[in-house]
C-alpha cells in the first residue's frame, strides 16, 4: 500500500484513478504552509504538486518520499539538488497541457490584433461606431511569427499559426534545423535579427540565467512598431518594466502576459493600468479539458512510477 499526498486539489478524474486502485491511499492537503507540510508530508511515499514550494526545509523531514508528480511541466518550485541527492524522482504531465497553452497564445494573438477589448469598451460606453474606425486592427494572415523555444508547446503552436497562412520562424539553439523544417518552420540563429522582422512573437522556453531579461528595452527598440508579443512561458524572460515603457512609447503594438516575475503580480505593477497589455493569472492551462487531462496524467504518472513502467518523457532528468 502506497500513501499519496495530493498537495492542492486536482481534478476529480485524477482522484478517481486512485480510488479505483486498492494499492493506494490518499489524502488531499489544502493547507500548503511550510508548517503543515512538515507535519503531514513525512507519512507519504509520493505526492502530487501544483504551484506550492517544496524545498529542503520541508523535504528533509520526508525520508519515505520516493516521487513527486508535478501537475504541469515547469518545476522551478522544487529543490532539484535535494531530489537528486536523495534519489527522489520528479515527474511532469508532459502530454497534457501543450494544446491549451497554444490555444491561449492564438487567443491573445487574435484578441490583440482585432483590438477586441477596445471595441467591447466602445459598445459598452454607448459609442457604437463613433470611434470604431479609429481603432487600429490588423490580421495574422501573411505575417511573420517568431516562436522562441520549440518544445512541446512551440510544436503545437506552429501547427495553429501555419493554418493562418503565416511564415513561422523558430529560435531554439537546442533543436535541429531538420526538426523545425519538418514542422514547417524556418530555423533562425540570431534572435535579434529574427525579432526585427517579426510581427508576432511567442515565448516557450524555460526561465534560466540565459533567458532572464532576454526581451528588454534594447530589443523592443529594434522590433516592428506593429509587433505583438505574448509570454505564457515564465515571468522574468520579458523585463516587465521595459515592456511597460515600450508599450507607452509605442515601440510595439501590444502584448499579453500569462506569467509574471512575481506571482501574484504586485498591486503597484504599472502593467496593471497599461491598456496595451492583456493579462491573465497564469491560467493558460485552465480549460476544462486540460484540467481533467492534467489531473489524470499526474496520478497515472505516480501509478506508473510505482509499477516501474513510467514513460521516460514524464521523468525529469536530475
Ligand atoms: N502558462 C502556463 O500555464 C504554462 C503551462 C505549461 C508550460 N509553461 C511554460 O512554458 C514553457 C515551455 O513549456 P514546454 O512544455 O514547451 O517545454 P519544453 O521543455 O518541451 O520546451 C522548452 C524548449 O525551450 C528550449 N530552450 C531552452 N533554452 C532556450 C533558449 N535560451 N532559447 C530558446 N529556446 C530555448 C528547449 O530547447 C526546448 O525545446 C516552460 O517555461 C513552461 O514552464 C507555462
């Protein structure tokens, strides 16, 4: 019998899998304070994890813990060094969420292009067509898209962009030209040159020392004034202060952010009052379908792990 801690609630479809399997007992832990996790977690053999932090302070109290199953693909909330040293495996929901994020990016590309929020406000303000013609709207058709990072999400996004008859450039130094071409993209080696010719830019790489503040004021100055940029990857890759300035100085047309340097975003962040950016609360995966898929995959990964048949693509190499 394995004891599994569900840290923060997940979709019932995932829980059902555990309930159907007599080898597992589970408990849902809603209080994710360090104190409560230190008290509760030592009793468990495995756990699921959403956004709360599992660091050495907590993990050192958990000698039984063999596996952490992330509900998602990022793992900057887990102490990887500690996991490696103590032989604790880390699993991700590698196939569950790419489509939902790619659809979120398309939603933002199109909403910004068509100035959906401005038109909506005009109608509500009783202006109907009075100002409508002055609101600039553009088309995705025939434009240059740049995808930064060509992993699971980048590959789903390119399919959707190509169906809008765009030319898609891809910047990912770790993916071969051949793979990018097989997906219909054009590999670029210079991110700076690619950004200069791009109409739509979407970020899909991890936050690392290399990618921190990658998109900054100097880059915005070189971009097209009509460019749209969307970040669903991680906060900190686009410098938020520089983005606010670039939008105010009309260096680019618009932006959308699902992720922020600090989450939740601080109430004095100037982006909150900037009308040229659409904000969402790290919710790109919150579709009904994706939430169910993620719940199921998070639990299936734990079961597969204990049955020693975990798919390698779900296992993070530590
Ligand atoms: N907003 C959300 O809810 C949400 C959901 C899922 C994933 N994410 C984030 O989206 C990002 C992409 O997720 P994924 O599942 O596609 O990841 P992935 O690991 O499949 O792909 C990431 C890609 O980034 C590339 N990369 C690494 N460093 C790079 C660099 N310096 N420049 C360009 N490319 C680089 C890698 O080669 C890889 O191909 C991650 O940051 C992830 O945390 C966010």
